């Protein structure tokens, strides 16, 4: 009886161990470039894939999401509340690109905080130019400077640090003033400029308000004289006219924003006007732009209803609507 139990246990171990090892073979690298306004460009590279599909966590506020193979061809995926499922059969690797604001926050003192929880094997972060790191929660595996930018590498799952961005001060000012004198000088100048602008703004606002009120009074008096209307009805009429004008302007603005095309998108439309349709690979060669850039503009044009993207001969084929 004991021998049978041992044999059964060995069989279970023999079956289960390779599955665990195969799932642990997937290797992912997270490359993040942080910009001055707090936005981050994320490139998530996944290799050693050995399953038909994989699940990856991304930022819930991800924008301009692209999922590509190593040939820069777009892949099918499903996105649900920050979880992305990618069909990865016969793929060497996957590249996920998106933009997010969720990694950074700024407090009232101008200090930026970077927070991230990740399952990536390696995370590389590039900070904006002239950044100064104030402290870490967890130690990076590597710190270096690249083109006046701090580059950090982590292998830990939880990444948290604090930094500020300080633009360089001109050499002329630095040579003539000490650090403390310079701070006092800048504060005084800023206070003076702010007060001057505030005073001028108050005077101008007062003049505009007075002129506007006098104009309204004159208009109401003329309307009462011509039409014999009560002031109450005149006010209601003016409010209705103002609401109509606001609705019209908002509608025009919305239509203008919807129809706005970038220079690259206009180039895509011009190419498509000369043809009945074109493969994405041909379009990339004609425009001489990166594949990810072309794909992002194609998806926006599709959402606007300008073009249609269809699969033809296992490739993306674009036609005008």
C-alpha cells in the first residue's frame, strides 16, 4: 500500500513540475520614460512565450494602446479593467505600448512621487531632464545618466521614489549672485511682477465690467422704448438668447475638434484617395513613418469614420469609407 502511494506521488510530481517551470520561463521587461508633465510612455516587452494566450496587467487609464509582435504587426487582444488577454500562439515575443498618468503624482510642494507595483522581471525608468531624486523606498539595481536624464533599473516588484525637476539657472545670474541671494531676488521679482499684473488686471476688469453694464442698461432702455416690454421679460429673453448662443458655439467646437486631422492623417487620406485600397505595409513605406505611428493614426481615423481596416490575406488592408 505504501509503495503504491509513493509511486502515485512521484507521478504527480513528474506531471506538475514541467508546467510550473514552463510558466516561469516567460520573461518581461518594462521600459518607462517619464515626461515633465507626469505622463509616462510605457513599453512592455514579453519573451519566452510558451502558451496560446497570456494575461498582462496594464494601467487602467492606458491611452493609445498598441499590442504588437516583434515584426511590428498588430495582435488581437481583449481588454477588461486593466487586464489584457493576448493571443500569443507561435509568437517569439510581444510588445505592449501605451501612455498613462497613473504612475506619478505631484504634491503641493512640487515634489513628484512615482509608485508602481509590477510583475516584470526588470523595470527600467528614465526621468525627465534636470530631475533630482530625493529618496527611495527600495534600492535600484542600477543608476546611470543618459543624455542629461537619470536612468534607473529595478528588479523588485514594488517601486517607489521621490524626485523634483529643477531647470538649470543661467550662468550669468549664478556668477553674480549666491544661492540665497538669488532665491531672495527671484521671490522679490516674482512678487513685484505678480502684484503689477494683479493691479493692472483689476483696473482693466473694472473698466470692462462698467462698460458692459452700461451697454446692457442702454440696450434694455432702447428695447423698453421700442417694444414697450417689462424689464423682467427682457432679462428672460436675453438669458434664452445667451443659452442658444452657448449651445451653438459648443456644437461648432465639438464638430471642429471631431473633424481636425493631423498632418500625418491628412497624408494617409491623400494616399487613399488615389487608390481603392492599400495594405498597411505599403502605406508605411510611402509615408516613411514608424509602424506604431501609422497604426495609431489609422485607429483614430477609423474611430472618426474616415476609413475602414479589414483583414485581407492575413494583412491589414485600409479603404476609405
